[in-house]
């Protein structure tokens, strides 16, 4: 069955970095579009970044461009989200999704 598992979240000070990982199984990972979303309390879930099978990327939030980088390793069935220069407003649960399936999310908290 399809399984999507995120990891790498945590607490970090403003200006810090985190790398999120999403390991997927149960489908042909190399052919799938993989996406990271985030959801902060009281706010709607929003697309952070997406990567297609050819490695083409899209960033859904203007404020993360130049700070966040999505990448994938098809040999490891893993998609990454490198987050640099983190800001308090980046605090949210970050979720990985593909082909209609979602992981449980990983919490990112940015605070001094």
C-alpha cells in the first residue's frame, strides 16, 4: 500500500536551517510528482513546493523562493525540502503528498 513518511522537523532559531525528508513507497516514485505543503494553526494548507518526475520545480509561496529548495533522490524514494534562513512565519506542520496520499506531517517551529 502507499506509505508516505516525513521527518526532519524540529525547533530552530530564526535564521537557522532544517532539511525535511519524505520517504514514499507503494507506487512508482520516479514517475510521481511530489509536493510539500504546510499548514499553520488557523490557516489553510498551502503549497510550499512541488517537483515533477523530470526534476522541474515549482514554489507556491513567494516568501520561500531563494530560501527553500526541493529536491528528490529516486534511488532512495525520497524527496527533500532544504529550508534556510528560517523565519517565525515558517512555523507550521509540513506535509508531503503524492497521488492523493498524504503523510502525517512533521512540525517546524521557528522561534528565538
